[in-house]
C-alpha cells in the first residue's frame, strides 16, 4: 500500500469508528422506539425492536454492564432505559433489584 492509501484507509476507519454509535446508545434508541411502539400498540415496531434488542444483547453481552444485561434478559425494558439514563432509584422487581 502506498503512503496515501494507508493514510486514506486509516482516516476512513477512524471516521467510521467515530460515527458508529456505541452499543449502549443503539440499545437506548431501540428501547425508546420499542416503548413508543407499545404506547401506540404497533405490533410490527414492537416485534422488530424486541428482535433488535435481543441481537444487541447477544452481540455485546460480555461488554455490557451486568445490571443492563439483567434488565434486557428479563425484558424489563423501562428499567433498562432508566439504567441507561443514569437513574439510581430503579424500583426493585421480583428479583430484588439493586441493593
């Protein structure tokens, strides 16, 4: 590769990385869309966003915070959104919630 090609390739990779949303941002966007779909009783949006969230969980399980994984696994989507919003007073569920 020439020096120009190398610089172009490096710059392209850096730009793609910079523009690529982080996984938690993508999860948050899907959660917002899902909860909006639920509010509007839109079954297609609900099914699509739940599948998207399952895919994100499978893809990034090892790099996500364990509490977020817990909420996504149990489909506690409002709690997952609260967690991503930085809220600390997430109500305990049947599993006991945060200590």
